[in-house]
C-alpha cells in the first residue's frame, strides 16, 4: 500500500486541497518509519523540504486511528514564535480531524491551559521552560496529562544540541517518563546536522530505543552567491595613489572605483556599502543578516535614511531578541505577504524555521559564524521553487603602513570563502559534540527535582539525578562534592532525618520567575513609547540621550529605574546602541584546514566580485611570501613568532595552554585567531622542534596552567565548586587528542 493511502482521510483531503503534486522522499521515508517501526526518528534535511509535514501527517494518522486517552503528541520548540507559527498551520490541517491542538507558553491563555488539564487530549505545543514548570510544580497534572503520550516532536534539534536548554529538555523528558511510566517515541526535526550519529544519540537519550535517520536524495540545487567588498581607510595617506610595486591598498581602491574625497575618507567604504545595499534590496523581499544586534540596527537605520533621501517607501524592519514580540510578529506577518517587498535586518532570530514566505534573497554582512549558520541562512531563501540567492558584503578598515606583516590578511573574508566551499562542494557541516559534564544543569535539575519531590535521602537524590542520561558521565564522587558544597552555601539543607531539602538560599532561586530558564539572560530595561513597548536595552540611557532600537531613533524623556522602564519619543536621524555580549565563535579544525587550502589554491571562485578576487590575490601573495601555509613557525620580529598549526578554536587553546606548561611564553591574539603568537629566544627551527616534541608527549590535561576563571560559561556556575568547573572546562572544551592528530604544515 502506498503512503498516501495509509494517511487518515482528513490528511488525504488536506493534500488534495493544497494541490500537492507529489509526496516527497523524506515524507515517504518518515511515514514508513512511523507506521512500520517503533523507533525514534530523526529527520534532517534542508529548510522547506517538508520535514514538519513528514512528521505530523503519519503521527496524526496514528492518533486518528487510535485516539490517545491523554495528550497524544507533545511538540517542543525553542521559540514561542515558532509554536505560534506551527499552531496556525496545524489548526488548518486538523479542521476535520477531531484532534485539538493547544499552545502552552507564557503568552498562552490560562483558560485554555486549565481546560487541557481537566480534559487532556490531542496535541500540546510547549517550550522546555513551560514543560519544566509542569514537571516540577504540577506532578499530578503531569501524570494525568501524559500517561498515554505517544510521540514527542522536538523541532530545531541542532539548536537544542548546542544549547544548555537541550540538556534541560532531555532531563525533563526523562523525569516525565519516570513519573508516568510511559516512554513515548521521539521525532527530531533539523535542517543542519553535521554528524547524524551524534544527533541520533542525543535524541535517544533516556529512551533505550533505536533511532531511524532516513537519508533521502534531495537532488542538486542551484545557488546564486556573490561576495562584494568595500574599504574604509585609516588616514589620508592610505588613499593617495603611490608609485612602486606592491601598492596593495592603492590597487584595491582603484578597482573599487572609489573617489579620493579626503574630507570623508574615514567612512567612505561604509557609505558606499549602505548605498550598495539600498540598490541591491530595492523591490526585493530580503533578510539582511548580521552577527550583532548593534550592526543590524545601524545598517537598517542608514538604509531608512537613504530611502528618505530618495523619497522611497519605508520598507525597513528590524528583527532580533531585544525588539518587542509584537513588533517582531508584525514584521513576520508582513514578510509572509508576497506583495510586500520588506527588507528585514536580523540576527539569529530568523535562522530558525518561522514561516516568512518566499524571499527574493538573503544578505550576509561579514562572515557567518560557521558552516551551520551559513546553511541556516541560505535555507531562508529559495523556498517554493526559487533558486536560493545569497549576497555577502564586507567593509574593511585598512591602514597601508601597518608594521604587522599579517595585518593585511582579512581572516573573516577567508573564512567566508572556506565556509561556502565546505558547504556547497563538500556538503560538510560542523558536528555538535555532546556535553558530558554539565554541572550547572545538574545543580538546576537537583533543585527542580527537590521542588517537585520534597525531601529525599542523598542516595535517593543521587539515584534520581545520576540515572538521567544527560548526567551519565558524572561520577558519584563529583555529585557528592556538589551536594556538600550546596549544603555549605545554604542552597540545600540537611534535615534531622538525614534527608536533603532546598535551603534558604536555594528557596530564593527556585521561587524566582527566572529559575525555569537555564540560559544567561542580562537584566533588561523596557523601552516604551507612551504605552507601546518597543523592546529592551541593558543600559540606562539618561533623559535627552538618543539611541537606536527596532530600526528607529529614540530620545529618552523619562526613566523609572525602580520599574526598569525607559520612556522615549521617536526622533529623526541615526543613532547607535550597544548590548553587553560575550559571544563565542568556535571554529572547527576542518574549517581552519579549509582556510589554509584556500590560501594555497590558485582558484578564483566565480562568486567573488572583481575587487574581491583582487583582494584574495593580495592575501595569497602575503601568505606565500610569509610561508604561513607551509611553515609551522613564521617570524614576526626578532623574538616574536606566529605558530600556524591550522587547528580549530578548542584545539588551538589547548596547544596554547600546553605551550605555557612547557614554559614557552605565548598568547592567542584574538578569539578566532588562526595562529598563536610566541615569544622565543631561539630560531624558527628550534621552536618548531620544541612544538614537535610537545605534540608527541603524553600531557596530563589537569596539570595545564589554566587561568583561575577558566570555565565553560553557564548560568548557575556561581554555585558550582571551582574544581568541578575546571574539570568541565578540561573535559568538555579542551581537546588534546585533536592537537596530537592535527594535520600540521610539512615543516613540523
């Protein structure tokens, strides 16, 4: 029997009404796995490939044919907006099914939630935090709501695997299984996964099921890519044309067709960039991705000013986590309208699968964070039969007389080319390593479990927590040390009977509305224009100060610091804003090695503009003259060397600490630096030999001279003993095996 014939009648009607021409390969594979096996299922394929329908259509058929006595399907999403988006789609699908769907998050109707508790059935859409609240505060309701739960659908699996919320989610699901005695099948959905086996293991955690992960042939897809470059110069001398060979900057400047207006030389590239973006996005529905909220605000404000100058309509919007939910939802609705040629500036908020209809193109300003991020952003365009079109733009600030021989190399530019090559030609994505020692999550789940269960003996508490799959690597001795420490600082308390309960300091934590979240969230101030919420900022902007938010400029008219509200009025012009951010980019060794191969290659990639090709030729010339791709050690000055092992971020930091352990003075110049800067009194050959010996030695990672604050950042770290934070950093961040097995330049 074909898959279509096995679908429930209302599903078949839905397919007819929506005029599907075919059932896609991933939908056939998913249906066969759900209908014919009892396995978990991981569906990983490109954005808009039909994964959501692939999962829901057979699951709803199963629920239709054999209705559940309780909630039958739990759909879990990282975003309320994604839940709301899927809710609308499911409502249409379920019109004739007699299967209800209920949203459960902070903005949902309390009446609907209470109705579901009294009469649990159908589909429940929920965030990890809301599910945590149910499990820890409403144990009885959990049992009645989920005692016949059949399926758990986890959307955006790649997001959860990278985030602390993923550990929280797995723990809560397993605790719910222990409460109800039911182990539902899990269905994971993701567009970007580098290593399917890691994702299968993650999805299976605590279920003891097999996991199917069908791979379907999606066929070759055409992609339109283009990279363009603009230049800011440091001073007047840098834009003067000079005679003589090797005038790298002057050549680039002339290739760009730039003028030499010395009155405005400093921001010339920025101005050209904004004008270029304005022209490239005219009458095209576009997302402009940046890597920071500040940059998004600044670019969109400049585009709005240019549009005003040209008397063009204001079609510019901003979408990031500090813009109010109402404004973000309005932007999403506008983008769904095919007739609205909206240009939206965004960060990661529009990487995930919110339906925004068809895009004409996406723009990436600067380098994507990694290959997975590039894949997500590329996936936002090219829906509904369109060819995906992605434009990259760079603005460089260059000083011609820099004494640093490596200074003229634009590593972000090289990283972008390497990312494009890895994804489009090699179909490679970063694997997501598991978290083996998430002590801060263990703390959180300990308090959450005690809040739910009440007093427990240390043995019972250890059994309950360490039996969870997410904590299977943590030894009992470590948990004993953690519990003792928490008792010492009054997070926990021992009773006269020898049991453990939440202590007075712990009560403050669990009774806070922030307890449910396991991610670090800064203290924000609400920004209001009269009674309309614009968004949030993390600093007090005093009365009379102007700042940017939601793509507009505001002036503070009043501040209520006690209520954490800034009252503003809209004013013309361009302003800036900044948020305190501690973002970390984790470059993989494969990506680092690809950057090296780009430097060694002679290929001029078709997607580069003429000025980008010239820039790449300049960088390759510098790289070959300095020998950085063929030599492990490159002299920078008399006693300063650059060590290029072409390793990933984690491995490079591991080598950095190992060199320090060997009494070799060194530093990593910046977080995503491809090299280590070393102070050494000998020759390059002698330093090479020392590194050679070091990488062949058997180093005890716990002997490395780590800084006192070395830790994997996480909420609740303040309650974790320092020795456990150090262990987590060594085991979950550093990678000595990756250092010793690296593919080093031939000089080594």
